[in-house]
C-alpha cells in the first residue's frame, strides 16, 4: 500500500463524551438528563501538509518547493484551487494532469483539487500544515494576511513558509504565461511537458 493510501485509510475517530450528569440523576424521581456531546477527534496532522495554489501552470519554482516539502512531510497534497472567478490559461483538469506528470516520482505527493475555504479542505483532509513559498519581500504581506486569516478561521492549522532556490526567486506563473504568449524561450523556467503544453496553447 502506498504511503498516501495508508494514511488516508486511517479511521477518523469520534468519541462520545458524557459532558454533564445532573445530581438529580442520582435520585429515582427526577427526570434525568444526560448531555451527550459528540466530540470530533479528527486530527489535523503536522505530518500532512497542503500546498495550495492556482498552478496555472506549474513552474520550476513550484517544483522546487514541492521537492523541499516532500522531504519534510509524510504526505504533501498539492491542491489546485478551482477558482471560478479567475480566467485561467489552463483548465483545472489540464493543470492537474501536468502536476501529476511532473510529481510522479514522489510517492508522498498527491495532487488534488479543492474549492471553497482552504481551512475546510484542510480539515477534511486531516492536514495540519499549509505550505507556501515566499520568493521575495513583496510576497510577504499577502502571505502574512492569508496565514493570519487562516489561523483565525482554524487555529489548529499552521502555515509553514519555505524559500524556493534563488534561481526561481523571480519566477511566477503569471510571467511564464506572459512570455509564452510573446514567444520567448521557456527553457529552465518550466518542466519540458509544461513548455510543450504552453507552446501548443499559445500557438
Ligand atoms: O497560487 P495562488 O493563486 O497565490 O494561491 C492562492 C490560494 C489558492 C492559496 C488562496 O487563494 C486560497 O487559499 N483560496 C481558497 C479560498 C480561501 O480559503 N480564502 C481565504 C484565504 S485567507
């Protein structure tokens, strides 16, 4: 069984807790009340991390971060946001397909799609960590806001920031899309399969 399948098949535990038993319960006459509270003990594990993003398309900078994250966490879920608001270059299915292809060498990496709140998705997946990359100071403010908002929404969820290799500090999907549309060379910026798809898309 793969590492991912093993983890996901772990049962989610629910505990029944008798939260309060009235003293009157100890007498025969009075109606007793027992408040039964179902406490979800579904855990958000620090060994499971989510690397969320648009990945339109995946770049070598994303891959660098995935490689670093894969070493750090038992399971790294690369989660593509299904954002109906944005007008992406690649469909979600195309982005997922490219991500699966370029991450297939790592058994601990899973590619998935999510919509709605990231914290809800993290709870569903039992993940305790959000992984995000910070390339430069300019990323910091936006990332800080998101991390603090996510913490407000779900205090059990930690955001971990990692730095991609310096070579990728200027790289973004947006710039890659732009230069691809203007016919500039893409070697070194994206994996070969993404380069092919980009060229086909903009030709
Ligand atoms: O690659 P991106 O576009 O910078 O990724 C942004 C992403 C997907 C991480 C962010 O938009 C997100 O988490 N969206 C899900 C909706 C949500 O939870 N919003 C509140 C975040 S504080």
